[in-house]
C-alpha cells in the first residue's frame, strides 16, 4: 500500500528520514544527512534540468535556498534569545541577577520548601532567560542555601533540571522558540500548538516532580543521600570567569524593576490568551513584544552601570547574546531546512513549481493504514520524539515530530496540534534535557557538584512515568 503514488523522490525522502532517526538513536550528528537529503531531492526535482551538470548545479543551489528559508523562519527567535541574553549579561555585570533571586532565600526553611522554591525559581527564570543561563543564575545563589537547610545537592539538581530543561524548555510559553519550530514544521500557527505543549508539559512536570520528591524522600530517610554540607560554588568561575561583579548604585532598583516588567509582560500574554482571545499575543507578536522589552531593559541596565560608556559597552553584551543564540540554532537550521521540504508550500519555494509534499504524501498513505488507531499515533509520536532527543539537543527533533504529526494526523488541524505538542514535549524532555547525561543535565550537574550520569538516572523513572501519562492523555484527546 505504501508504494501507491510514491516516486523515487518520495522514497529518497523516506530513506533520509529513517537514516536521521537511526543516527539520532545512536547519538550521531544528522546535519550531513539532512544536507545530503536536500541535495538528493534537488537532483531529482522536475525543475532541475535534463543534464547531469544542470541537475548538480540545481541541487547545490537548493541547499543554500533551503537553509536560507529555514534561517528566515527562525531568525526572529534567534534575535529574541540574543537580546534576552544580552540583557542578562548586562545585569550580571552589576550583580543584579543575584539580587533578583536573593529574596527567595527566606522561603527556604527546610529541605522540601527548598526543593519546590528552587523548582519554581528555575521555571520562572528559564521561561524568560532559557535554562542554560538560568542554571548559573539560580544555582549559584540558591543551592548553597538549600544545602544549609538539609536538601542534598542531588535534590536541588533534580528540581532545577525538571523545572528548567523539562517543564520550561518544553512548553517555552514566553519565548516560544520550540513551539515555533514544531508549528512551522506542522504547517500550523504557534497559537494552535501552544495550548497542547503547555498542557502536556504541565502534566509531565507534575508527575515528574511528585515521583522525584517521593524517591528523594525515600532515599533521604534511608540515608542514601547526604543532607548536610553546603556546596562550594565559585560565582567568579561559574558565571563570569573573573572577579565577582561590584553592585552599582542602581542595582537594587533594577533588581526590583526588571523582574516586575518581565513578569508583567508574561502576565499580559497569559491574561489575553485566557480572557480576551481575540487580542491574544502569540507567535511573532509575542516575540516582538518580549524582544522590544528586552532591548529597552538592556539599554537602561547598560546606562545605569556604565553611564555614557554604555554607548560602546552595549556592543559586548549584544555580541555575547548573539554568540549564545547562534550556538543553539546553528545545528538546527540545516535539519529544519530538510524537513520543511516535506511540506509542499515550503518545497515549492526551494525546488520550484510541481514539487510534491514528500512527507505529507507519505503520511497520508501511512495514515490511511492506521486510521482510527489513536493509541498507536500518540505513543508512536512520543517514541519518535524521544529517539530524536537522544542526540542531546532536544530542538533538532522538532522538525521531524512536527512534520510527521502533520503527515499522520489526517485532515484535523486539532489532531495535528495534539501530536505536534506531544512530540515536542518528548523530544525536549529527553534531549533538552533531563535523562540524557550529555544534554542540559551536564550544566545542572556541574553547578550542583553532582555526577551527570547519576542525575540522569535519578530523573529516569519520574520522566518516563510522566511521558506515559502524556501518551495516555494524548490518545484520549485524539479519540
């Protein structure tokens, strides 16, 4: 049945997708495979010409065009992350980041209050600054306090990891980078996918936090984890690799105003999404609002710290922000470029008129053979998301899960959004990540002074039980 309506180019696309999944499962890079896939599709295009030379020229040009299209789709997210990081670096230069978090210490009166305060703080910081910078922000200030009130370093690491690289990064409700990639690959607006990523991330997070807390309580009671000594973390090494920042005269004011402004922007977006949907701020509009706010705060923070020298000094912070953003998205752009060719709208842009939607056609054929089997659909997309996350990025699998969701869900946009949301959650929780030692687990383990392998093992049962719950919920929603 799969051979019906399949051309050699369709089979090429399928083989490349299979090769990418296998490479991810064995923790190998997939960029070269993605580029070779674009070349192969370009060479077979009906618009490539007749001779071998013309086809080769067209195929080589297709690589650049596809990556340009991919980069254009993602640049606003790259820009937003760069601006947010630039703002954070400016705040760190004057010690504002520590001041913002310090008031949370008074809520940490015991191990379990510390566990949940660290988780909440990590989540809030991660949705605005992303988990990697938030690890240094939260860890250097709160982990030593948590250790003094009896929470083992491993407990603090679990809370940070699940809240930041799990819940916050997978739902990504403010920056919306992950959702934009999934929605673009699924040919849907971000607003269609966002409710499901938020729902699934919350379900998984609640289950994971509850199970992790129970396991921690058991092991602390049996003496398997140490509760006492404070963790020695050098802020100068972890955060700035230099002398600790000297607070400026406006640092306290910034420490109060910056979180207030950012939380106000987040509250506005949530309020409109819930109470005035016709004015809801999603996708590129949300990106623009948050990005413009970040620019304003960056300028104010730079002027407050450097005065007139901020006219030149701001360049350093912007450069640091862009370097961070490019490091994240550089590996993703070629992969997104290949999977966007699976959709006819994007394929025509690169390969010209008459180009079919390779993945959409294959998905339609496969979808007809498993029509009505919602359990297979839900758990299948979760499994693919988990496999795609094994390579340790989390984001590189989103084009795959988004495109497959559109291909397999049939004509229902709601079902496409449900599957895309579930696939995104699985890919980011695994690869972003919480159970892969070579992912975001390393950053959290490093700041907490624990073994990345041990942290990944401790997260394994809570996260898998959470994913199982998400699969059941997704299957019921697809009915």
